[in-house]
């Protein structure tokens, strides 16, 4: 590429491009909003690098660590809660350091667009003594990836690139560069550095402390930490997307823009604070920067006027800092539009059966968590990836086997492969009598259809032997493992009744591919006959978005939405719903 | 030039992302700095979705603030109502005259508001278009979003050739012609 080229890029695409340009050779990840598109974009460079979907974030991180030890630049990417799963290797690789540069991309979700909590990855990074870079637009996302690898190798440390949903899913202009050729590091055995047992780790801990102190001092001169002096009445310390809100709301204010948010450049901050009349710290989520700055005896204004919840905006900053009355209109009070399972979703069929049998479900993380929402309202609990099976087990141990006779655990195929299988092994080992339903739709659905170890296809598009979930459950030693078509509601009802009644651990695998995969061609749509409709509401119970009530109480089916799954037809006792072939 | 703020709102799965890609493409070609912000993940499953598009000489934040939208493109009536307060006092609301009942309405827990377009017209400049019917006339209901884009295009400063060039670049080859037609229908729709 001889001349520079600018293109529009999603933040996540820019991160992938940055990894490519930085000479990354290995990448591993587990899908999770808002990080998924990083790997999906990285795969376009597969001639120059290797990338994979790993079963979970811990494995992905360890894959990247191994690649770094072998001497190449490596990365892993995940959403914020994935960092918890990966915390075990992260805390210790901080002691080990790197050979080839090692970067973890962690995507936080202020506002919880698609997450179960609003945790701040900077907290984890501080605890693990790992430096954190935070870009504020797509161009920086790409540039900071390259910077992260430089810092990683120079300071012998893993580096976290922290993003948020707004950065990950915003597009901006990015200037493309060529890929850097980074020669592989020669492997040299170094047991004292890479085998973390007490005697070695004690020495490494000292090195970690020293490294952090050097980084703190050196980062005062890093170009990614930038002072923009304008009017000195208001000074702001900001990083990431909030920096953009500050520039929009307070165009005349002086800003210390932090590219590295851990460790913080103390001297730079002290000097900046002296130059401005009032110092504000604008950071989404937890007051990490603020608490550190206050601990140095510097007066500042932060969370007393800014929330720890959700996303910020320029209007919010205008109101909080300038006390401006923006005379905004209030939003109309109108019905919500919560997300729902798609028309033709196999989960809806399974939940219809569970509702009929008046069963409670210990839920898990995926599209099927939407079964908690009315009218299905079948999921009672959801904690984290893989937790359905183990929480059900805990309930049984607390209250006895009869207590869970009206309960099942529900978990998707990808989530089962992620961490659910560990919980199932525990249920078998510790003699659970519960019923586990694996809703196998042959994909990781919620994040936009990624493959996993049980689908038979890799991120790079290679066809590989698929792990059979049935055989996996059998190999644990579980006697009662049954596969059922998710849309065969009669058989499913019979099997669930039988298995729940047993005083033994059971697994029911409901099978039908995600309707969005379009594996099965749609051959027909369902149509309703208002003359036959008795307005009983049976077909409305599963909450299919294609079905609505007419003013006279009969039902109508929207044929642009219907995917012809026949669930409503099979529920109708009056033959008021029929198929219309396409 | 002052930064212009465009919003596209609709129901997850309606194809707002393709529309925003075309918009972003034409603005980039026009030599502007462009920033866009989208919704991926859970809300894409039939929830309320919003895309922000901003263009100008220098653009900072990628979102449109309440009370600042120059053009609001709504793919559905209730979503038009949900986001109308984002419009500037002299902003333009382009609404697809289609009703999609959200689950609380289907269940009878809430009522779909009546006369949305009439009520919004009292406060804002509203252009209503039955894009789905227009798209069906062209033989492909899915291109309704590009019909709406055609209507909206009159409130932005780009030529038909610029729009068509982007459609040719972004849309899959076999759907280019029908999308260009859909755009032309939208463009010819309103005084």
C-alpha cells in the first residue's frame, strides 16, 4: 500500500485491523457483545494470522499466553464478564510477562445493552497490575492496538485494551497502514520466569511492582496521554468515549486526555491540576481515576455530579458542569418494545411445553434468557455463563430432591460448551437428580451466530469433526440422555414429564437449528381463519411477534414475519390456523 | 459546516443497519468526517433500535443528543413517537406508516397509541410514507428501507448519482437494481 487510504470502520473492525497491522499471529476469543466483531473481522486476514473461537474466555486467554511464550504477538478478546472467566490466567500472566507481545481486549458495557452487569474492567486491571489503554474513536482503536503491543514487549507485561459498547459499535474514519513484519522471538527456557510456584512467584511479584512504578513515571511522556490547553477556568481529565462528550459539551475547556488509564501519570496530572481553576474528572462507571487523583491530595469534582450508572452524553455534561437548562422535551410515555425471541425460534416451542407443565427453569446466558420476559415468563433465575445447572444442583442440596421436582435447568449448546459441562460433571459426581435441558440450536445465537466445538466448523471456516453433545453427556456416565426435536411438542412434553419425575440426573437435548441460520428453507407461512378462530388465546401464549389480535379479538398472522414453524397451528384446537405454501 | 445529525430508528431486524451503511457511505464520499453509532446484540432481537449518523467538518461524539436531530427516519410509527423528542424544533421526521405491535400491546398490557402521525404533525414537520406498499409494488418488501431513505435524501445535500454509487458499492450485486429503483420511488414521493 503506497498511498494512505481512509475507510469507515466499526470500532471493533479497527481493533482487528490494528492487530493485523501490529503483526499479530495468534488470536483467540469467545463471542460476547460488544466484542464479537473483533474476531469476525480478524478472520479476513487469515492468510497472515491464526484466529479461533475458543470454548470460553479462560481457554482463549491461555491460548494467547501460549502463543506469546512461543515468541509471537498474540491477543485474546472478550466482553467484560468474560474477563472474570479469564481472571485466573490474567492475574498470573501479569507475573510471568511476555515474550511476543500479549494484548487482551476487554469490552465493557455501560448501559448494559446486552449484559448482566455493569462492571468496570479497569478495576480488574488494577488488581492484576496490568496496564490499560483506552481509545476514544475508531482511529485510536487501531493505533492503540499497535501501541499496546509495543508497551507489552517493552515493559514485559500483558496489556489490556479496554473498550465500551459505544466505541465498539460506532464507526469512524480510519487510515489504513501496512502490516508490520515482527520477527518471532527465539524461545529460551526460563523456568524462574514461566513456572509460577511460590519461590518463583515471590521474585516475580517484586518485578511486577517495579514495572508498574516505571510505567507510571514513563507514561507522563507517552504521546497517548495528551494535554490540550485551552481556557483554564475548566480543566477536565477524560479518556475513551467520554472524551468525545467533553469536547462536544465543553469545546473551550482544557483537557488532559488519557490514552493509558492504568497506571495513571501522576506528575502529568499534578501539573495539569495546577494550571486549571476547577478540575473535573469525567469517567463512565466506577471512579477509578477520581479516587486515585484524590489520594494524591488533588481537589477535583467527579461522581458527586456524575453517575456511576449507564452511558454519559454531551447533554449530561452540559447540565452537570454548566448547569445549563437545555429545555429538553420529555420522551412520550408509550409502550416499551423489549427484545423477544424471533418468529420461528425453537426456544419458544420448548418454553411453551415447560409452561404447560408449570415448571420453573434455572436459566442461563443466551437468546433463551428472553424466556424470562412475559408472556413466556418461564425463567426464574439467570446469573452467568454455565450457572443454570449448578444453581439447580445447589437448590437440590439445600432443600432435597422433591423441592426441584417442578424445576429444570435450561442452557444453550454454546453456553454448555463454555462452562455448562463443568457444572454437569459436578451434578453427576455429587449425585444430583435434576433435569438439564440443553437447547441445541447449533450456534451461538445472541451474538450473531458464531460456531463452537459442537457445530463442526471453525472461525476460519474449516470443517472439523463436531463434538457430539449427546456422546459427551453419555461419556460422563449419565444414563438418561434423550434427544428430541424442539418442535415436536407432544414427544417433548412426554419426555420432560418422565425425566423430571425420575430420582436420577437427566439430560434432554432439544434439537432444531436457530431459525436465523436459514438451514431449513421456509416452505410455508401460517395463516389464520377468522371464521374458525374462537378467540381462546392459546396461540398467543408463546408470545410470537408475528401473531396479533384483531379489533374483534380474532388473531392475525403477519406473513412478513411468520417463518412457518407451525407452533401456533399445533396449539390451536379449532383448526383455525393452516399452512399456506410458498 | 455545522455538524448534521441524522437518526434512524426502528424495530430490531428491520434492516436499519443497511440503511445507515448507505448513509455513511454517501457522506464519506462527500468528503465529510462521519461518525455513526449502532445497536448490536440483544436489542436486535425485535427490540427498539436506534442508529445515530453525524457528519460535518469535525465530529466528536458518535451519538445524537436529545433535541439535536436534523432528520429522524422512523421505520415504524411507535418508534417515531418514542424518539421524536430527539428532533430539533425545525427538524424533519420521516416516518414509515407501519404499525408493529410490541409484546406488551399484543398481550393486552398496554395500548398502541392512536393518531401518532397526526399528533406528531402538530409539533414537527412530518413526512409519512407507506414504504412497505411501495416496496411490494416493486416486488420485494425488503427494500422498503431504501424507499424511506429516498424520501429522506431530499433533506440532505447529495446528488442522485452519489446515492446510486454507494448503493452499487454496498448492496449485493443481484439486489442493486431493485434498490436503486426503490430509492428513486422514495425520492419522487414528496413535494
